[in-house]
C-alpha cells in the first residue's frame, strides 16, 4: 500500500534495457523540476515476464524514492507493449491512497512544474490532444470507418465522442487523447475501466484499412466518455512532442520555451541527440546542463539480458503478426 501526503501518485512502466535509462531520466526530471509534484509518490511497474532490472537501476530507484512493483498480469495480449500501461495503472489504482493518479510515459522529460495536472473539484480527468494523427474529422475522413467500428466494438457510437480542437495542427476531430500524459480522480476507478475497454477492442479483431494497423491509444477517450467523467484538455505545454519525424515541420523554439512536459519520442537517441540538446540549451539551459554529461540514450543491460530481451521481442513480434492476420480491415 502506497501512502503519501501528496495528492497524486505517478505511474510509469519499466523493463530491462533501454526503458530503464528512459524511466530513470524521466523520474529524475520530475524530482528536479516537478515543483509541487517533485516529491509525489512514483511507482514504476513491470507487469509482464522479462529479465530483471539492473542493480544500478534498483539503486537509482531507491535514491529517487521510486517503488518498483513487479507482477505478471494475466494478459493474453502480453505481446502488446502498450497494454503494460493499462495493467500497471489498474494494479496501482488498488494499491495507492492518493486522491489522484497520473500516468507518465518514460520518453518524457519534466522541464518545469506541470501545474495543469492539478484537477479542480469539478474535474475528473485531463489529457492532451496534440495533433490529429489517426483521428477522425467526420464522415468523409479516411479513418472514420475504423472509428465507427472501434466505437461499436466497445459499446459506443462515434457521435458520442465530443468534438475537440487539437493543440498543434488546430484540427477539429472527434475526441482522441494522446495517452503519454493523463491524470484522473482515483475514486472513479478509471484505470480498470480503461483496461476493460481496451481488451474489448482487441477482442474485436479490427484494424484500419487506411493505416494497415490496429490501435489502442484511442480507447483512453472512449473509456472516459463511457464513464461520463468531467474532463479538461491539457495544453500543448503539458505534452509537447518532439520526435525526429515531426521536428522539421513542427519545431518552434518559443513553444518549447513554455513547455512543461516534453514528449521527446526518439529524439534522445543518436544521431538526433545533439539537436535535442541544442534546442534545450536555448530554451531550458538548466535541463540541458543536467542532460549533457549523461549522453544519448543507450541500452545498458547486461549482455545476457540483452539476448533474452531480443528473443522476447522476436517472439512478441510474431504473436503480433499472427493477431493482425486475424483482424478484419475496416
């Protein structure tokens, strides 16, 4: 049982390998620049089979006051790494005592106090909608047939999803949150409902003909709507994406300067690492000064565990491919 005087418990996932390094950097940035959240309880969860964490990681967790919670979820879709988030949140929901729970992807950096994560008495949930991505802008949208089918699979109609305007491209779409950062009132038991909703979608075996893929991120908004939660959209400053694919088109120094939570995706790996560091030196010099000696991300797991992890990745890719073959394209 996690007890704290803080109002919010933060949850993330961690597994052997590169995710260890990412998770440690994310948590340390929260401790350094999280402001009122800097000392909040953090639970790093490993909800599926895999090699153990390195001793170095466990020592760092102790120093950062992070609880590592490991268990094997009864999960027929364990090959789907995205589901780690769902099982982790549902497990911690039953273990903590704080009024609020928040999820943080490991590929995040806290650059300044994320004050918008504070929910008012009239709010149950908050997340960000950075861009359209695979969202639907209406019946003429190429992704709309998939959204229609996905909503039907979980017991909704697409018309029940409210219209929102995305932060970066100002697109008007049906509700579609990015799940890298979200916060909710724990008494709603949202995480268990989110897990159940996502499993219903996976059980339906549908995929987007337009994209040639199946998705799960959009169940975040669907579950929220099903529960009738009172919601607020987080500003772009609380989930600012800066991946290598979008950098040439979307990067803006002034936007980064006001960013509280950076979602860097693949930008901390070589060869983009130096570009990321240069951007932070111009906008958040204290963060850049801390990061510079750490260097680009790398997998520091022992050689044996790298081999085991590689085998698991190959097996899970095969399982994912088998699942997708059984999907109906819409």
